[in-house]
C-alpha cells in the first residue's frame, strides 16, 4: 500500500490501443456464447440444407397423395352417381355391327322378367323404334336403352356422342362386316365411350364348339378392343351379367362433352309463334320448342346458347323442373305400404316448377358475324400530298388549237395529232398481227390441200380393198356391240369417270412435279404472277400476318391469346355451381325454332342438345389436324367442299390444306397427303379444344365417304398459309458457274421483273439472274457451283391464301351405305 493512503489508479487504454485477433479454435460458438449475444431473443429455427430437402420431399409426397386421393374420390363419386338416384340414368346405345345380327333381339332379352328389372316402355325416347327405361332395384341402378338406326350414320354418331356406354352386337363367326368396320372407324375418331361386346348365336352351336368359337372371335376383335370381354346374350341370365358389367365398369371421360352440358331429348312439344297484331295467326314460321331430358356433363345455364346438332344455335327462355319419369325404387313394396320412390325436385306430386328464367340483359346473343362497316377506314378528306399532286396537274395544262367558240368540256374530247398517230400505229400493229395469223392459217390449209391431193391417187388405187375391209370392220363392230361389255357399261357414269381420271392425273402430276406451273405464252409472267413474291428463306424471312387481309376477315372474331382464353373459360365452367345441376330431369323452352326440328324428331331421329361455352357461336378461322383415312383411295383436293363433324357440330365448308410445322409460315398442300398429318383451315364457329374431327366427302349420288380423321388444333386467323409455285427453266449453255437458261420466261421484261428472286436447282445449286439476253426469254444466271446438263433451274414464288367462305350449318342426311368396289390405284391409271 502506498504511503499516505493514496489508492492506485487502474490503467485505462486509449482509443489507439492495439486489438489482437481472437484465437480461432476451429469450433462453433457455444450455446452460452450464442445466448449472451442474442440477449434473450429467440431465433427462428434454422434448418440445414439436407433437412430442407427432406421437408420439400415430404411436402411433395403429401401433396401428391392428397391430389391422388381427391381425384380418386371424384371418380368414384361420378361413377356411383351415374344411374343412381343422384345422377342421370345410364344411357346405353345398342349397335349392330353386322348385317346378320339383330340388335332388337338383345333388347328383347333385356326386357325379360328373369332379369329382375322394372321396364318402362313409355320412358324411353319418344318416336324411337326401340327405346325403353329399365330400373334394377337389385343393383340400385336405372338405365335407358336406345337402339339407333345404323343405316343413318349421322344418327349413329349423334347418339354415340352422349351415350354413357355402347353395346356392340357381333356375329359369332365374323365379328363385323365392312360397314361395321366403317362405323367403328368413325366412332374411334370421334371418341369412343365405355363399351361392351355382345355376341349372338353361340348357344345355337354345339357344346364342344362354343369355347372354340369364342376363342376365335376374341382373336378377331383384339385388334380394335385389346382388353375387351365378350358377353354371349342368349338368355336372361346372360343379360343379368351384362347389366352388372355395364353398371360397374369404368367410365371413359370424353373431354368435348364432359365440359359442356348436354342431353338427349326424350319428350318434345312445339308451339308456333303467334302474330303481334292480334290476328292469332303464325307470324314468322318459327315457334317455341319444349324439350325434356336428363342433364349430363355439367350444370346448365339458362342465359347461355344451346346447339341442336344438325339444326343450329338457339336461345333459352326458361327451365322447368317436372316430375322425374323414371324414379328409382329403393325398397320393395310391403303389404299395405307403397314402395318408396325417389322423385326429382318435387317429391312426385306431379307439379312443374320453374327453376329459372333467362335475363334479356345477360343472355348471350346469337350474333355470329361481326358487323361490317364498308366505310370504315375510308379517308374522305384528301391529304396534303394529294392536294399538291392535283395542283401540279392543274398547272400542266395542255395547249392545243381548237375552233373558235369551243368550250372547255368540248376541248377535252378533241384528240391531239400525236395521240392520233399513236392510236393509228397501235391499230396497224394489231392488223399486222392478224394478217400474220391469217397467213399462217392459209399456209396450213394449203399444206392440207396438197397432202389431200397427193394422197388421192393412192386412195383411188385401193378403193376396192378398203371397201372390203370396211365391211368386215362393220360386221365385227356389230358382233361386239351385242356382247356382255355393253351391260357392264350401262351402270357407269361417263362424266364421273372422266372427272375421276382428271383428279388422278392432277394428283399424280403434283406428286411427280410438286408445285410446278407453266409460264403462259400469251400473258406476261409479271401480270400472271403479280400476287406472288420471292422469299430469301421460307423459314426466316418475315411475312406480315396483317397485310392485305380479305374482306371476309372483317366478319370474324379473333382472340388476343386463344390458349389463355380457353383455360380461363374451362376453369370457370369447372367451378360453376349454379343452374340446373347434372342428373336433373328438366324441360327447356327454346325460342325461335323452325318447325323442321320437330318434324325431324317425329320421324324417329335423335335430337341432341348441348350448351355452348362463351363465344362458341362466333365465326373465326378454325384449324384441324387430320390424317388421311386408309379406307379412302380417291385424291382430296384443297378448297373442295367437305362435310365436317367437329365435336357436337356438323357443317359443310371448303378447307385449305397446309403442312403441320412449328414455324410462323406454313406451306399450302394442293392435295391431302396420305403419309403425313395435314392442317385443314376453314371458316367455322369457334370451338374450344379438345374435340374429335371427322371429314367426309359427299358424292354426287348423296353418299358420304370418310376421308380424314383428327382433332381440333386451334383458332388463329393470323396463321400464315403460303401457296408456292415453281417456275422451271433449262440450261441452254453452261460455262463453269454461269449458264444461259431458257424456257422460264419468254420476254425481257419478265426477266428484269423477277431478277431479285433467288434461283435453285433440283441438284442443290443456288444462284441468281445476272442479265437478260435478247428479247425471247434467255437469261444469264450465276450459281454457287458448276451446273450439270441434266439439271433443272427452278424459281420459288409465294402468296398467302385464305379459305373460301362456304360455311353451311345444314348438312343433308347421307344415303344408306352400300358395298362398292374400291377405285383403281394410281399406278393402274394411264397418265398419257
């Protein structure tokens, strides 16, 4: 301790004190250090990268399991709803695929008492030749069986569009015939729902041959139905097994119908419109059609348009809810107590309730085409440049001598001497040309006369021999004219044969020389091909899709982004929970319907009604991706009138064909190619994919042949389709890389006009026109390598093409299908 009791002061370092780094011991901080630094604050749990990866994996797995579980539950709910009291009855179409089988016999067995069902003969489709309702309390299922007329292909396809299951009746030895094969091709292309195969006649065979017959038939049908099961229906016990299979089988989901509300009309009444002036007579020839049926697919909105297949688009006025005509009996009736029925909406009291009425402000319009203003875009006031040109033309006045007292109007009709001389020269040149042609004609006539005079002496020497030969030829002709060939020729149409031969020759020529055309001799090439242009590269050269659009494009609609609009509309439809729900038995009031719709229903044809999505009544340019059907052997030319079945729509239109590529320009095809997919473009109402497409070609006798099948591609009016023509020339003189080419053009002006266009050859050379030689179409060309003498010089020219507006929603019914021999192959036709 220091003297005097003074306390020693501690040393305090200054700000310039040296601070050494702490020792790095290579370990993490301790929990105490971390706690002292946080000072009581609790940090968020930090996961390592491995833990985060494991958590993400578990989340993805859990999410996938939830999606799988939800999807499975929805599928099971939909499957259990079909045919039950909560859903529509199971609609089954019975179709015979062979002329030797009777589909009516199958429906007769299904009506039998041994099946254990309650048959309602009056609850099928009114007017149909074989339609009935069937309730099975044992399976808690209800069915509606419908047997369409297989001879009417349109009726068959319409019923298959909305049927829940198809029952194909096969022959026990052959399966199906040629017409059955044709029907199956159409059904597979359109979209085949759940189905079952039924064979008849197995019970008639010997017991030892039944197993072998079924094995042979299974081998026949496995090409079209690999996993199908054959059901022999020869007894009521077999019918019970078939019904059990139909009620429990997996339902195939078809996209084009599951997203749209649809129904098969079972009852229909028609009330003509009355005049508004109080007379009470018919006003417009239209009326209100009231149709009843079970709603399928999705909820039905009253403010949306409905489409009746084959008849057009219409509006709804209201939706009613009558009593369910096919109630499901869930319990057997006890003595003294009635059975418990399940009635839709009203509990079976028979009253009809109005579910909803259309709102005129919210109801969609039937307007299919945009309103065209012919004066839209017109400039009525002249521009400054036009005013300056008019002023300069006014200043350049023509000075000429006129008689005294001539007005300005009369002076404009006086021809100047210079103009008179030019007109006279033109007239003289025309006269000279006519004289030259007349001289050539006279020379040809003189040559013919001289040849006739020279041959007269020879003819006089052999008159006797010729007379004998002519008599023998006449005898041979008389004998041959009475032969069997004349009977064969009576069934041939010479005009149709000639038209077919012309088509085959065009298709063959286009296959051998694609897109090649001849340069005309009487018209300048720059005039004949003035709408065509050359492209440096078909792939990368630009082409404005809004350039020189036709007048028909002012009548159609276009989406800024079609795919985005499709996804948004389908998402809205999937989330709808308002309107008439699926499974309800309703009555729809359709306004302004022509009486032909009711007449068609009364004749027994099915009436299929579908609710349209927003914008599906508007016209646009639709593109369909199709493939040539192997059953068709005749060439199909572009812009030919064809019959289309696209989803629920059926119409006639003229399509243009183009290649299916991912580029921004697509080359037009003159004929439907059998070896590659083709895109058909038509003016048609908008339809949102997915939807099956069937293309038919109607013959002169009314029959329709299936020529192509495919799917709906998109709606895009800006899809550029370019038609290519190829002008060909031949090398006349070859000198290393340069050559003199002729026969491509026939005057000097055409060569100078097409000089900027690039040339190519069939052997892969590329070049350009250097200069014109003479006045007869010879030109000097330079290439990237030496030409061969057998090579051909080509020039590609392009122009944009558009479909023809020939849309017709009314397609006549095809005639019944008959067997016919296929036309001869291309190699069998003489191309000379």
